[in-house]
């Protein structure tokens, strides 16, 4: 009931404005007070009117936000889907592309990881693009720098292995941990560690942050599917349905 009562002053004011026809003589203070009292009494007796109005408002706001997302994605489609600095997995020729903005230290990214892997593998016709988007502190940034450095030095296959290890890593990605990870990947740690602060690595992260700003992305995981921005974790069954809906048009 509290949200309804809180909305009463605004509703009364709006109805009072609507009730005063353009060009009509202004209401006196007494008339205005009486009108407001009558409207208030009506709304208190019929609160469902306010609930319906709030539902309509929320629906309109959702429609506006969806339309804004469609336009933003259309304006940035080429850079978003075909950025050579971003790893592409799944089926490179797939009929559906999913883009994920991810942070290695994000709990929901970690939760989504295995489900997205299953989705892409079981579907067989999804092109999957990963965007390094470290936003959760220094450990996030270090992890992304390591992964990008691996890709720049050793290619896509090594990057995917590094990504999978980092997204499931327990503990902090300190120098010793990253050195051991490089060895586990069959790589020499020194050049990777040295590459992490290179301008080329910084440029990838900066470009992804700039793209996120354009798309008004502020959290992870965020997925792009067709003309939809999916902000937050999406369960596997729901993601499968969204893919099916996208294919159906």
C-alpha cells in the first residue's frame, strides 16, 4: 500500500491539471482543495486504478528502454560483432551471434560460464564473442591483462584455455599464480607477464570499456543477442528460448 499512497500526490496533481481545461478560469484555492480531496478519496477507495496506471507506466518505460537498446546495437553492430581484438568461439559461421561482456571475478559470470559453454556446444550453430570487461577491481584487471596477453602472443586456442582457467580460478591472480598457470598451459611465463602492461593490451580493454559506455552497459555478465541487451545472468533454459526466438524472428 505504501507505494500507492506515495503516488497519490502526483496522481492528484496530474488529474487536477487535466481537469482544468485550457482557457478556463483558474480554480480558486477552495475549489482546488475540494477537487483534490475528492480525487484522493476516490483513489483510496479504488487503489487498483493507481496500480493499473503504474503498470502502464512501467510497460512504457520498458518499451522505451528496449527501443533505445535496438538503436544502440544497430549503431555499433559492426564494431561489436566483428572486432578482431575479441575472441570468437563456437561456430564462426553460425546463424546466431552471442556477445558476452565478462569479468573474471564476477560471481554471476562464473555461474554463467558452464551454462554458456553447454549452450554453444549443444546448439552447434552459435557464434560466440567474448569481450574482456574488467570492472570489479585490480584482480579483474590483472586477469584480463593476462588473458589478452596470452591471446596476442599465442593465439586463440591458448587464450581460450587461459580464459577457462581464470574464470574458475580460486584465489587471487598474483604473480606466482599466473606464472604457474602459464606453465600449466605449456607457455613461458616471462613474456606473458611482460606483455600484460603493453599498450596493445591496454588498448583492447579501453576499447571494450568505450563500447560498454556506448551501450550503457555497467555490469557483468551482459549478453548481446540480436537486437537485445540481456543485462545479468540468464539461466540456460531461458537462454535457449531466447536463441530459438531470435531464429524464429
